[in-house]
């Protein structure tokens, strides 16, 4: 069995017939189907019959997919989903020399690594970055938002963003503020790389694609809902947080239920032929409808509204007991500062004059809480009242990381960014009053 | 009815007889019983009969309890519990002029405000600080630890520390590292002040006193386990976190069950006459036994071991995407830095040379994760391996705030503080290997 052979591959109930391609993973056979798709099949327990040796010429070099393999035909009956890769574990493999995980795949490689995606949609692949997400930067958030906008303008019925999990919540927040999308934008990633037995990448990718095909226009994070492979949670991009270093269900919506839940088996089955799998999704609240960006009544094919400017001169400053007040000297002259205070939104009294100076110097200073859940409320205790007198604005129950991204966006796009920190723009802040007592 | 009258107060099933004292709260009558205790009774639905007008002279000024009222007799049949006040909501009332909450009570006032504490123990009251806990500082941690040590040496069978909730977790961590106590040290506080209908202070105080009388030697945080008034959770001081700004059950043990749970009704009843309420406590794991500090075989009355030195030159530095690398300039020359990284313990690659310089300059740099739950593991991804090469030490699953306190303590007390960050000293780090996959 060699690359170029025409083969029939049976595994479980599934049979694929096509030309064997070189595979960049040890665990998968990659077969180019006659329809143009590349399908990956787990080598384990796969039964391969060679129908014709050397049926096609295929490359066997760095361009592992071969020339023709990268051509993917479009089927008018299928929805179109754009897969945008930024790197991270879902687009990575283990370096067998070092044992470390490196990001090296592009969007087409993901299709090859996740054969279960085949047939569900026409895919447009796009690489915006190829980084581990701790290296994500605001400039890339802009490029990502602009790429999503272009994909929607080009006809995508939904967009899946493959992203490293470390900073996915920041990027999902950024796109939530930057885009007013008429179609779903679904972030997904993987906590364990594809070649590990416990990998979450197949289920997360399938659920994300099905969520992107579904009837809504939310910007979501789609990741394992529990330690089992039963469902993914659909988290609002501005309310989600990676709450565990390694669990597959590390992502949680803070202080609320996730916006929705997509059943893996039901979604995989319902969407396999390109149909929408809406019945597999249970929404906790009504999602924004498709086309919501089209305020002028244009349909969902309209370009989405974008406001991708960011003011990067914003810092997140965490207060802890015993901290050196000099730690905040570098904040002088910043355009914005988000404080991660204690409890209802407090810092040591000695820091309040410093904050007052920042505000007087023109810095917008917003307060959040390191508790993470619950609203800040600086009207209760003396310290808080002094902070309000100093000109601090309260960010409600906005998560500290989301508040940083929001302030970057608000400073660049709104006439009164301080005021905006106290109200909801993209689901990041619970507007209803939840009295302190 | 005037202060100084001898009265009989009936409320529900309870009757108290004694001399009426001036009360500093609007909601409670305070009666000095013949046994020497001051008892507070909710005015609401209380039936008061004056037995003798002007039976005693009592002050009616700032020293609201009156001269004699502060004398509390000791009953040899009761255990002795020291109540140490540091301020915070549990020791506070609302300022009716401003509507804000101010810390103004000392330990004896707590007895007056929480009549349910009477009869459970002989109390020793002590004020170490009178601050809202956002103003807590390492110097006060030392004073607090030394006060606890003195109380234990003076014969306390348990110590209750009343503390503001904002930074309780940091103080509880500090005492966990500083003290090797043969008796329970139980932190408690209140999310709602005593005169609010939803106050949690009575239940928290009663549960804390009963936990302090019980048969163990843990340093705990005792706070509401749920939104109802049914039980308090007993959290290990080094694993607990205030996870909500305002809920009464804001405190949670991160990534594990609380060490124990104390049923309010059962504990209140069993301990009312001074007996231990151990049957009301359900331990998730075996607690340290009373006397554990007595490694030489001395009994629980032995002084506890203390190591209260701290190196305050330690900072917690949180990494977020888009941060200004200049934010870390002030770290140069610090004795210790705890990084709150992303995911398994990462920062932007550009920051790694800076960290390397810190380590080369003699700073101990320890890595934790802003995920909060789960272990850091820098052997998996390139970034992490580079961090390890730069000399970062991994703090396992130690919480970032706890890691900061630990490093302050380790630098002052241990010969190899960097090594110590990777192993468990006081329940802060899960030693067993939990493989990344």
C-alpha cells in the first residue's frame, strides 16, 4: 500500500474509496475521495484493500497533501463553512523528537486530521496565524476579525475559528466587540492534540462546524461540556473562561449557564449530509437570529458590520495584598486601565490617590473583581466609595480579561468609553440589577 | 425599659433574665446574664418584662457595654475559644448616615451582636486590627499569627479569626504556612452585615466557634456552603477562594471538595452547652488530629510552632494578551515573583528573556495559572519548555494568590525556596501526579 494507490478503506460501518495520500500523522490514513474531499481514517482497526496500485501521482514531500489534494470541490447543496486557523493544539501534532506539541497545521490539514468533517459543508480554509495562543496579540485579533468579515462577504454560512485554548476567551471577546455578524462565528480548540488517545479535537471540530451551520448569529466558544464525549457547550464569547489547565471541559460560562449545548451524536448524525443540526442544539436562551447584522433589512449574505480598531494602550492591573505600589507606576499615561480588585471591587486605600491621578491624567480606569463571578459594587464600603470619588468606573459583572478587551475596543470606537464600561455591548455584562443584599 | 433595668426577655422558646445594657445596634436588646455573659436578643418579636427598674448602674456612652459588661466569667466545664478580630463585615455595622458599612466592632461586640455564641465556650476576645480586609498587609499577617500563638499558649482550645472576606484567602494561607497549630484555627467572616435581613454572620460565627471546638487541628475558612442557612463549608486555608463578589456562599475550595461541612442546626444544638459538636461535622478527608503540632509528644496545650517571618519583596504578575512588557520592569531585583500565566503556565514568548534575566539576577520565579484549577505543566508546549529553561519553577496546582504568600514565607524561612514551590507544605499543592493527558 503506497501513496497513489486506489484503495477501499473500511472501518466500522464506514467505507471510503479513493486515492491514498501521504499522511503527516502516524495514526491516520488520508484518502482523496472522488468528490474532491480528503478523508482521514484512523489506522487502528481500519481494513484496507488496494484496488489499483499507482493509480495517481501524488507528492510525498513537505506539501504532504499533494498538488491535487488541496483542491476541494464545492457542492451547491451544502452550506459553506469557513475554517480559519490561528494555530493551537487543534491544529498541532506532537513533535516525536522532543515530546512537545507544536502548531504546524493549516486549515486543510485539519480537514485531513478530522475526517468526520467531510460531507457536512463546503469548506473554505484560511490561515490567519500559526501560533500557540499565548502569543496572540491585538494586531492578530484585527486580522482575524477582518478575515471573518471577508469570509462572510464571500458567502460563508458560518465561520469556525480554530484557536489555542490559552487565550481563546480574549480573542472571542475581541471578535464579539468588533463584529456584528449575520452568521455564527464559532471558536473551537483542543486541550489534547489529535494523536493522543484522549484527544478532544474531533468532537470539538464536528460540534463547532454544526454550530456554525445552525440557525443563529452568535459569537461562541464551542468546547467539551463535560469530561465525556457527549456534548459541547456553546459559550458566549464574552462570558467564557478557561477554568482548568488541562481538563477537556475546561471552558465554562462564568456565573451563568452556557448559552447552549450541542449533542455530539445527534449533531454528527443530523449534519452528516450537509443538513443543519439545529435539533441537536438546546439553547438556554434565545440566540440572536441569523442576519441580525443586517439592520437595513439586507439578508444574511450581506457583509457584516465591523469595527476592528483597537487601542492597545490598555492594561489589566491585578491588586493583591502586600503588592508594591511601584507596580502601578507604569500605568501613568495609559489610555485605559482595568483593575482586578478584591471582593465588590476594592484595592488598598493607599492606592486610591494613585488611581485618582490616573483618572485626572485622562486614563479611563474600570473596576472588575478577581472573584470573577458577581458584580462589582463600590457603593457599599468606604473603600469603594472613595474609588468612585476618584473617578473609577464600574464594569458590572464583566470578567477582568473581557473588560480589558472591551476597553481597548471602546477607546478606539466610542465617544464615551468610560460610560460604555457600565453597560452591555456584546453579552459581557448582565444589565439587570442584582441588588447587593 | 432603660439600660440598668433587670429584665426578663422572652423570644420564641428562649428566656433570658439579667440586666439590660445599652445596645449599639437598633435591632438587638443586650442583656447581661448573671453568669457574666452578655446576650443579644433580636428586638423583633421579643417580649420584655421589667423585673426591677434601675437595678444596676451601666454606662451609656461610647463604651456601650458598660464597665462590668466586659468582664466575662470563665466556666471550667467549657472549652476556651479565642475570638480574634481583624475587622471586616462580620465586625461591622452600617453607617446610617452614609449607608456604607464600616468596621467598628471589637471581639466583645461580636459576642453582643451574636447572642447565639453564648454558652458554647469561654471566650477570650482580642483585636489585632480593625480594617476592611483590602487593607490587610503582610505585617498584620505576622501580628495575627503571633496573636494566635499567644492564645494557644494561654490555653485556647481553638481560635476563631474574624476577617473581612475580600482577602481572607490570603490571610488564611499566610497563617497556614506560619503556624503548626495543635488546635483548630478557623477564619470566618460575613458577606452581609449583621443588621441586614440576609446577614450570614450569626450562622458563620456559630459554625466557626463549633469548628474551633471540634477534634482537629486544621487551619480553615468557615463560610456558608450554599445560599441557604443549612451548613457551612470548612475550606482548607490554602485552597480556598472567594469566587463571587456578593453571594453568601462565595467561598469555594478550588478543584476539590471542601475539607469538611458543618451542619448549622446540628452544631448549634449539640454545642449549645459547651459540648463539642463533632457529630455535626462531615469530613471529606481525615483532618489533622488535635496536638499535631506537638511532634515531641507534648499534648495539645503545648505552644504551637511558629515561623512568622515573611519576605515581603514578592510580587504576583498576571500575564494577559497585549500587555505592555514594560509592566514587568518593576520586577527587576525582586526576591520573588509569582506569574499568573495562561493555560498550563505560559506567557508570551517575548517575555521569556525578561524572566530569564530575573532568574539570573537571583529572583525566584514561580509559575501558576490564571485558569485557577489544575496543575501547571511546562513540559508540554515549546513555550513552557523555554520557561523551564529560563529557570521558572512550577507551583503545581497552587492557587496564584496562595503561591504569592507561600513564596513570601519560603524565601524567609527555607534554605531552598525555589524547590519548595514544587511541593506541598500546607495543603496548597496536590502532590500526586495527575498526568496531563
